[in-house]
């Protein structure tokens, strides 16, 4: 979250990562093999793709999204007897701006006659005038209701129904106590099922429509929870959800999700929200930056924490080097890296990897979240508040001197945060400090607000921060301890199962999500969902001798009052480490605190994790770090939309030409309705992630079927983003690159066919094979024709694709996969 001072710089760089990992207990590796390669991670945030995986193994993709249709001015070709231009007979005589003409829906002659029969010609005419004024928005709101007359009870029902039907709900009629009927423009609060916006029930629970306009109830839609796919780039999951909540004027805890995703990445996951419809969210796609919402579906149930089967990762490593390949040709380096990656992935697929908590678990600032958790457990609340409001020394000094030109690594928000905190600490002027404080630093803002009223109430100030964040600090401390214990356990016993190791008693017990207070924001779970409600027991000598248990069954507890500890040296290490200065001088058997919220119950985590599916990879060459080697879901959807737009325009030109040609020849053009009816029978490919739909013929048929619907609203111009992607570059290694799309035949003298934009190409990855792992030796890197090729780029990249359980970190896999031992010498190369 956004506090604790300056962000750490360079955790995507191997050297900086190594230092951080050592401090956080990540010092061991499961593999004795030096895989001998390394590369740069996240040169671009779209080099790190994360897709949520459902319990049944289905990978979530954003397949489509919509934006609200722009209000396009449409000038009718000719005003017929049933249509008139707005403004021609406007009672107010106001002139409409050019290009803002609207169309008034005229009442059919038969309905006019019904009104005359019911109310007489004079009143019927007044009703028609009222309806026209409503459509033109020229009705004087101060005008008295239109009196329609007095009618018997037996007649009133039909009169009210006819008025609503004839005027499509634009005019509302009411009856007073004397039986007089009056008419006024419809107002939402007049409906019997209307609720104020602040009320929860805006739609009747069992009503099929709202105001008789054909809107389905939640029961008819499938449930009151709207599920949708959220695609985001370079944002925390909670930041994105909070943005959506603010735009919809909801609280963050109105949304449900299975787990949070990485910030510096392009991620896809399912979200749920209660009592909303797809149309309520469409406008967000044109308002939110780097967020898209789509694939809507209603359900009776919300999405809850832990309700997913893991995550699929597609990660591009760039500037890849092999430790033995410095002096080798590009072709040779590619083959060396291929074998290294293949061997590493195969090893971890069979043997697993240490299930460390990744760096993101501990925050991205100088003061780690685990340090805040340690202070909370020590009940040093002032220390926690001071750490949250800490200003980096170099930034504080630069601001004091006014010399900030030489500072690097700080954004403008960081500068303003520092200015606000410095002003608060030196003057105590909370109002002035809060005016400067950027909105996203809500923790600091709440602390300042509280301390300005109760100066020394540091615990109270801490409690003003949302509950999810407060709990995250304690969980980070537990993770810090777990990492150090895991390293101790692996260094001492390796993959052996020993007496006293813990296993889960009921591994299949359903997990439950912890309830949240009504006014709290959703917690930042850092993509973790542990076995908080599971039970464990230590293995006996008989258990170990039976051979029923492997290293994949062994779990380690996160310290808490509701867990058991291993009954061997590992259990003793918990006490030793936590009692040390580094561990906070705490006791693993004393984890309750006076303030109940700060007590830690603990949980269990597998010591070793492994891939859920067979991993895949691709080693390739390239020239520019900006290249997108694997398309994001947004790339695929935008390319599909661009192709559809281009094909629609092409079809419109063809239809226009065919119509003109037929008219010139005196022939009747083929009715469009017949073509649409024919094409409605064509099915299209709706496979998740499909970029091009079904074949070209099916796509054309599908577009023909939609042509009537879209032609009127399709603008001849596209937005900047779609236009920019109208001819996107080939992404990744293209299949049959350079093969031109076949052009459709064009009538003589007709318009040339528009060339459909080239789709982003999903590169074909290799699947790890079952070959026996070969030892590394200089002789293994000799290939015929390894002298290089003139058409290869001079850089090497690795594309990795694998699935992990929900609680495992992809960065931990990369850490082990890229292991390189120091002192290796380069072999003699070509």
C-alpha cells in the first residue's frame, strides 16, 4: 500500500533482488543444479501476465468488453408524416444548436383516435402536445397538471393503461379522491416500486420489469450478484477495485474477489458486485485508465477469497545471458539457454521449489510491512505510526534546502507526501498538511486527522487505518518468520521427511473467508489465502517408516496462538529465531494481545510447492526491449474490434456500391433483411481468448448478420486507441508470417476491398518433455551450424508459461530457475 516512505528501487534487477531476499530469509534453493542463466524481469509491466484459474482448471480471459454507445447526431433524410425534426413546432421557440437535432416519436393515427374516443378531441390534442414537449425537453416544470376529466372507477384502469402504452411511459396519469384524472410528465418517484438511490432495493425482488420498460429482474437474470472479468495494467487489485467503487458510489467491500494480483503486471480476474447490472458498469470502460471490465454474468452467489484454483503466468525475461555463453554466437546462446530452461522447468515440475513468500508480501518501501507487524506485536504503537509517516532522510534534507533537482526515484506524489508530513511534524497544522497530502496516501491522512484531535493516542490513530491494512502488517511478520524457518528446515534436512514434521489432518476441509466489518474496505491479501482453519499433527516414527508421506505433505506453521509447532529441531528454531533481535524478541507461544484484533491465530503453509500443469517455454531472439512478445488480452480484444470495424466499413461500401449498381441497372437490390436472416444461423467461435473468431467466412457472415444493427451507429471514425491498433505490429513469433489475407472479389468498377488489420499472434511455446535431465558440461553445448545467422536479433529472451497454486509466488520460481553459481568459466565457443 501507499505509505512507509520511499519505494525501494530496482527489485526487478537481479542484484537488488538478491539483497532483499537475503534480508527476508530467502537463502536456500531446492535444486543442486546450476541452471546457469539469468535475465531482466518486467522490462515492461506487460512482460508479466497473470490469469486467474478457476477451481475446475479453466483459465480466465477477457474475451470482450463494451463501451457506452456515443450519442451520434443523425439527420433524417426526409421527415415523413410520422416524424418531425425537433424544433419545428417547439412551443418555446428555442433554437437548437446545429448538429443537435433529435427525432420526436409520433403517435400512430390509430392511437390518436383511441385518445379522442376516450377524452375527446380537445383533451387528446393537449395530451399529444404534452408528450411532444416532454420529448423535446421544453415542458415548463411549473405548469399545472393537465386535467383529463372525471371518470368512474370501472373506466380508470383502462385509461391509465392506455396512457402509459400510447406514450411509452413518458406521461403519467393519476386519480384524486374525487375521481378526477390528471396527467404530468413521468417522474421516477411516482412509480410504486421506486426507491431512493441511497436505498438498497432499487428493483423489486420478484418483479419482472421496472416501470413496465422490459428490464428483467435479478432473479430472471440469474441472481443479484453481477460477475465480471477485470483486466488491469500496472495497478494493485485493491486500487482498481477502489476506483470502480468510487465511480459507482459504492463501498469497496461491496465487491468480491478470489485473490489479489500483482501490481506491476497485466492481470485478469473475476470480480462480483451486488445489485448491479452490466449497463451500470459499461461507462467505466471509457473512464478508467488501464482497466477494462467485460464478460458479464449474473449469479446467486458472490465471489469470495480463496474461491480460485491458482494463477497462470506468462512471463517474458529479456536480456537473457548464459553464464557460459558470453563469447558465443547468438545461435549458440539460444541453444544453451533452451537446454538450461528445459532442464530447470523439468526439475521443478518433478521436485518442486521452496514455497517462500515473495518480495511483494513485504511491501515496496524502505520500511517493510513485516517491520510494522513486529512493532504491533511489541505493542509499540507510536513506533508503528512514526514508521508509516516516515520521510526518507535524503528527501527531507532536499526539501529543507530547496534543492530537489538532483533527486531521482521520486514521483510528484512522493514529494507532496513528504511536504505534508514535514509540515505536520514541524507546525502541527493538520488542515494545511491534509490539503497538500495526495489522496492515495489515505493511511497518513487518517493518522494526521486523528492525532490533530488526540495528540498522543497512537493506538487510536493506528485503528483509523482500514482493518485490511492493519491485519496485513501482522500477516507480513508471520511470513517473515516462516521464510527463515523454511530456510532452516531445508538446510538441515532437505527433502527428507523426519519425525516431528507437521502434516495437515484434513487437507480437503473447505476453506472459509474471514468476515469483514460492514464499513471496512476489502483487505489486501497479497494474493495469499492460507489454511487458516486447518489442523495439523506431527509425524511419528511409524508414519515416517511407512513411506506414505513425502516432502509435498510437510507444512510449516505461521506463528500464532491456534497452531501446533513441529516436535523436532524446527520447532525449537521458532523460539530461537523469534526471540532474537532480528525476530523481534517475541515468543511463538504468546501471540495474543490485549487488543483482540492484533492477536495472531496463525495458519499452515506447504514447505514445497510445484507447478499445477506442465510448464511451457520459448527461447527467441529480438532487438528492442519495448517489443511485446506475448499479446495481452486487451491486445487481442482491441485487434478483434479493429478487424470488425474494418470489415463492417468494407461491407457497407460493398452494399452501397451494389445498391447503386442495381439502381442504375433498373434491378431491385437484394433485401437486407433476408441476408440478415440467413446469417443469423451462422455460429461464431466464442472460445476464451480467441482473437480471430471462427474462419474468415464465418466472421463475414456474422458481420453481415449484425450489419443492420451496427450500420446506423457505426461511426466512420474510430477512437484514438482503436485507430492506433488498426494495423498492429506482429507480436511474438508469427505463424506463417507475411502471408497476405485473401481479398474478396469486387464487382468491376467497385471499391477496393479493405485489408483487415493483422491480429496479434500468440507465439507457440514448447512443452517440457520427459527426457532424462542431462548434466551440464561444456561438451553439451556443441551444435552444427552454430555460427549464427544474419537475420537474428542480437538479444535473447525467454517466454515462460506455468500455473501455480493460489498461495505460491511466480517470482520465487524465477529465483530458483535462474540460479547461477559464481566463478563459472566460459567454455571455448565458436
